[in-house]
């Protein structure tokens, strides 16, 4: 037996190999090979909620294990320097997204010279070349010849017609700007900004900034960015996670602060026997009416959807609904404000009403027991909650494969002084 223990690295390699075989098998079952980065035609698994569970898990294992293996074998100093430079990529993504570089490259598999792209976009040619080369090195765009770039599978998501480009814009613009001030707000507190990095960066609270002269255009991007977030994370899960088909005709679902209602629109399309009440601020409701008139006019004609303006801090939700759906709202606010939102929903509930909270749940990066140190069951066990745990030797929360959840938590901190929560924290909040 070798005196050297390489079991960690070999176990990670085994996980990757098995997961790759699972991915190949799922694509084969769909009648195609795993697409390369150069394949621009959408594959069969572009909608998260329609992706087979086996494939979704295999992808998570590959993401987690490849990153963990890379960090294991790479010198620690190199890892930390590389991580410190990662802010340059989103800065470059914002440039190419705002300049609509992906749009210029549509139907140009032979590519276009960066000098020509610079002329079309009004950017300096030499600097745009360097920006595109960095992104191509990170597999977004492809350098087909020296200084000539083309779209690939990743850069196609930056098309202005794709709502994902709007969430990319939000995260690489407002969010990136705020994150640069995180250390300042922690180490040099100021009453002027209330400890909120975005406010220190811009002088405005986040939503007030979108109403200002400087932020108005970005505010117009925000609703579409939320649609893009839903496209990436899965906006169709709601229709599948509850036995809606068994609910009585005209069962009413109230969508609390649902924006334009793109998530509950999917629910109504899947289960047209339901009724929907969409509630949000007046200006948002007006945009929602336009959205529904375009995307699902039948629901309006048949009076399956109602639009009710309200302020969830001041007003009680529409009374007497069967379900109250709260999606991704509580993570936008600290505990005190979140409690107020929930109280204003609770006031509206009738006996038998139910609340569905659809939100991010953080996991610890350490394996935990279902019993506390004194032998008592934790709240997770009491609520009979099952949380998927990654196989050894991965981090139990799937590490890099689910890092977006933890980065979102930082985004909420930096933009709104809010937070994503663990399940224990949700239970305490409720």
C-alpha cells in the first residue's frame, strides 16, 4: 500500500467520469450528442424545469468536482490571485452587452474583425480586441482568427433579444459597482449610506436610483432582468411542485409583488382552472397589464387574472385568497421588513389559506447532523425537510455548482442590505 493518500483526487476524478457518462446517456436518450461550445442551435435541455433530474445532478457534480479538483492541484497562491482577478470578466461582459457585440455577430460564423466591431459600436478597437480576447479565453465568444471573433453557445445568451442579457447587465453594472464598496462600508461605517455598498457607490437607495436621471435607463432594464433570472433559474417549477390539478375550479392564487407576473402566467397557462390576483406597486402593475395583453390576452378576456396595486409595507394583501405566493421577495429585505410583509399577508388569509414561499435557501458548507449537541432534533428534522447533500468528497452544498446562491446573497447585501437565508432562518422568520 502506498504511503501517499491520493484518495481525494481519485474520488473526484471518479465522480467526474461517472457524471460525464450520465450526461452523455441523457443526451443520447434525447437523440443527440452533447453539444460543443461552437454549436449555436439550442439543445433539448435549455429549460431548467424540463431538464431530467439525472442530468441536472450530473451537471452539478461535474461543476463542483472539476472546481474542487482544480483548486486541489493548483498552487494556493495562483488560485487566490486568479480569484482576485475574476472581477475583470464581468466588467468586460458589461462592455460587450451594452455594445450589442453578440448582435453584430449573428449569422457570421466566419467572424468579424474586432476593428470592424469597434467601428460599429463606437468603442476603441485595440481595447475591444483585448476585451473580447479575455472573454474568448473564458469560452464566451470564439477567436476564429487573430483579432477576428464569432459567437459561440455562451455568447448567444448576450443577444439583446434574450432576456438573459438583461440580468447579465444588472449583475455586471449595479451589482458589480456596489460590490466594490463592500469593504468600505464594513470598515468605515457611515450614517449617510446606512451600511449599504450600493448607496455609498451611487448616493441612492437601489430602487430610488432607478427613478433618478442617471439610473432611469437601468431601471427600465430591471423588469426584463427579472425575466432573465427566471429563464436561468427556472420559472416553470411553480406549476409542477404542487398538486394544482386537484384544486377546485376558481381556486385563487395571489402573487405578492409578482412584478409583471411572468412566473404565475406559466402557472395559469398550465392550469387554466385557477384564478390569479397579481399585486405590486402601481407603476409595476401598469407594465404588467401590457405584458399580459401581449403574452396571454386570453387570461384577461376570460377574467382569469386581476391586477391590484398595493404597497406590501403599508397595505394588506387581497383578502380571502386560497394561496399566497411569495417569490424571491423576502431575500430583498432585512428581517424586520420581511416580517412586516408576512404580517400583511397573514392579515389577509382566511382559514385554510396557504402560503407558498419560493426563494433561495442557503446551505452550510459543512456536513451537519439532524440532532443538536444536546440530542434534540433540529427544526429541519421537526419540519421533515429533506435537503439534497452532495456525495463525498464534495462539499455537502455542492460547492461551486451552487455558488450562484451564495453570490446572490452577497448581491442582496450589497444592493439592499438584505439577505438570502438558511432554512432555519426562514422558519424563525415565519
